[in-house]
């Protein structure tokens, strides 16, 4: 029996008369690096907000590691890490002070040791004394990931992790994601527009269009469904021309 890290059943979310997510049925297996694709307004961020317990669904169900994201929201938060597109840090504090503050909020024990561990994992132990206000976006993104790892989550949710980064920054984030998945077994759920990054790192994908999941499955089987497509970009464009009924590859 397949073990799912994430599962939704007819998940929907409305904002007044606007349906942001419409009857989403999605599964992500444990240990996957899942790329969640779609145009602006497709419903990706709304979905990730429900899965991370930041907002409530209008209808349907979402489970994370078998826990109901609504009824067991506090338990879900203990097992997940979340890095938004715009990482929220305190500019006047050092990296270490920021991480200490968030670790205390998360109930992390032996905080100095854990900060040392996550900064070493990033390969940037020398950053601990630097003021966050002087860091580049790529550096802040990595500190955001460090923050999300402090309590040793089983699933890491990333919202546009490579957005606005230069090629070197994208490569460093990609390598870090791969390391977290490969060496620590962390399931990665990644909202992204960076199709080139998806082809290099993701094991499975789902494509959203106007609140509907139009196709999902392993990267290889999704690509195989479009034999005439020369790239994931072409698959993405072709899949958005399909009906809202999802195709599970």
C-alpha cells in the first residue's frame, strides 16, 4: 500500500465568488520532490496555504502525514517546514539571533547546537554573526530554509524557492533541496515557475490551471504522455489546453 505524505480529496477554497482551488484530488508520496506548476492565479499558493494550515478549506479534505490539516493542525505544524517566496526575517538581528528566536517559538531544545547544525548543513557557519539586513535575496532564502529546518520537519514546503535568484543561487538552492531529500529523507513540496529547475530535481509534478489539477504523476510518465513535446515547457503549455478533468500519469 502506497504511503502518502500529502493527500487531498475534493479540496476546494473560495474567496467570495472566486474559486481558487476546485475539487483538488492530489497525492504526493513520502520521499518525493514534488513540483507544483501553474500560471499566476492557478491555485498553487492557496493549496500550499491549506496544506500548511495557514488557511481553512471551503470544502473537501487535506491530510499531511495522515493528519487532518484542519482537525489536527497543531500536530501538522510539528512535522512540516514552510518557506514563503518572501522570507520574513528581522533585518536588525543577526542570522543567529533570528534563528534563535524562531527556534524558541517552535519549541526547539538545545537551540545553539541546532543553529550550528543547520548553518553547517547550508555550508555557511560563518553567517551566524551577520546582520540579516545586509544579506542578498539568495542568502535570505537559504536562511529561510535553515529556519524551516530547525525543528527537523518531515516535509518541507517551498513557495518559489528560486524566484529572483541568479544562476549560481538557483544551483545552490537546487543542490540543497537534493541533499535534504537524499540524505535526510525529507519530502519536498515545491511551488515554482522555474521549469528548468523542475526537470533537474523533481521526481514528480502536478500542473494546475484555473484552480484545477490537469495532470499529475512522475516526471518521466508525465513527459511520456506528450511524446511530441520536446521539453517540459511544451508539456506545460499543452496540458493547460486540456479539460479540467485531471490526467494521472
